[in-house]
C-alpha cells in the first residue's frame, strides 16, 4: 500500500522512453501563440496582463542592470506555474516533484548569478563571505559557514519545491483513498473527508502558485546580491 502512494511520482515511460520531457513541454502548448495584431482575443489580453504583473513583481527588487534577466525569470515563473497547476489534475504527472529536475533548474541559474557577481564586482561578492567587523579568531569559522550557506542555496531551492509539492500530492491521495474506503461503511464521515479533500485541493492550488513564485523570487534576490 505504501509503495502505491509513491507510484504517482515515478517518471512515465512509453516503450522504455521517458516522457518527462514531453510533460515539461506540454504546458507551453497551452499558451496562445502571438499573432500580427496587438490584441487578438480576451485570452491573449489576459495573458499579456498576467505576464506584465509577474514581470513587474519579479523585477521590483532588482536594479536596472538586473532587468536583463526579465525574460529568463518570467519564462521560468510561467513554466513552473503551469507545470505545478497541471500536476493537480487527475492522472497527470508533475515533473516538479522530481528533485533531479528542480536541481537542474536551480543549480545553473544560481551559478549564473554567482558568476555574474564574481565577474562584475569580485571584491564585493567575496566580501559577503566575511561580515565587516568580524573578530580575527572567528574569521576562518565565519568564512566556512558563509561558504557553506552559499553553496547550499541551489539545494534549498530544489528541495523546497520538491518537498512542498510531494507532500501536497501525498495528502490528497491519502485523503481521497480514505474517502472512497469510508463511503460504503460510514457515509457521513466520508462526506466530511470529501469536504476536507476539497479544501485541501484549494490549498494545494495556492501552494502550487506560491512555490513557483518563491522559487523565482529567491533567484532574483540572489541575483540582486550579485549585481
């Protein structure tokens, strides 16, 4: 029984070919393709408004130099948002529950922000490893601690996204299984658990949106610290 709960996180395969790449690219097909007119329909207008809102929120902590990352961060935000929300549909696979995929997104972008800081302002970037006014005996320990905290940032990004989505999916499956099991025995309790399941699903929709925003927001904050 315990193994069946985690079967939903196994990468789907067709004839031995992993389909995780297809599940990552499918959400992009849901976006309206741009036409030769500024406004084609209400869906494109809503899409443009949402993209403008997301870009504005992500670029707010950054100075003018960091605005070059607007396309990258906004695209990542939309991709994570669509993947997380589509993963809540029944009989679907959520790629962002895979730690390997989240690390593949977090590590290169974190490394890019770090290399950007080392290239543009190496003294300031390295100065973050040693706070000003540190007593001399504590310098080696603080450098080690700050270096460790710097290196675990991509791991924290990937684990946070994976853990939150995995926990939510497991809770939904556990409560839905309990609801179906209690339906012929205790219908009143089954209705109560179904109500809890509905509220939990609404909560998971919010979590899926918030986690996508937090992932990209933390990347933008790391970028701001290096530019």
